[in-house]
C-alpha cells in the first residue's frame, strides 16, 4: 500500500499495477496548498527523453514480465527519495525512480483507444512539489 501525500488516497497495488482517476487524485485538488495556481514552484522539472512515444491501440508496449505495458521517462534532475507520479492522459500512475529515470506501468485502458495523450511527471519531496513539462504519447 502506498499513501499519496498529494491527495490523501491510499492505493493498493494489484498485480503490480496501480492508477487512480485524475479527478479523484488530482494533485491540485482542494486542500493541497502547494498545488494551487498561486504556489511558488520549487523548481521546474524537465522531461528530456521518453519512450516509447507511440503504440497501437490495445497492444501492450515495452512489455514487462507479466505482460504489462511500461513507459520510461528521463528527467533533468535525480528524483531519488521523492514520491513520483506519472500523469498519462487522465490517469495518475505510480512512478518508480532510479536517479533521473522514471518508469511506470500503464494499464490497458490507458492505451485502448487511438488518440494523443499528454504525459507529465509530478514529483514531491521534502522541499516541495515539482511538475514537468508536457510530452505526448500517441496511440494509433
């Protein structure tokens, strides 16, 4: 079980996957003073590379043991010790961190239909919250 300080929800891992609805786990939800529009950002976080950048609808990509799809993202600063979420379209996915590399399992419903999906990284450490720039994942 992992408690997300940004929204106070407890997510339970089931088969290694977890995601929560954007509306219910929005780091900008009421009560999160560091996520308001007036909050002073701790520092920008930049996605410098990511992959894959596209997939076919309904077909798992970057397949991991167990058959799960996964996305990797490289950022411009190490995030070790921080809580990290990856926003994939309207879902927030738990990010695993190794220095400047963030990985996340992507549930099948997130790539079931063709479209362009915004991807961002949200990191929260002792010194506050960092939000990344937006990149695009395309489902054909």
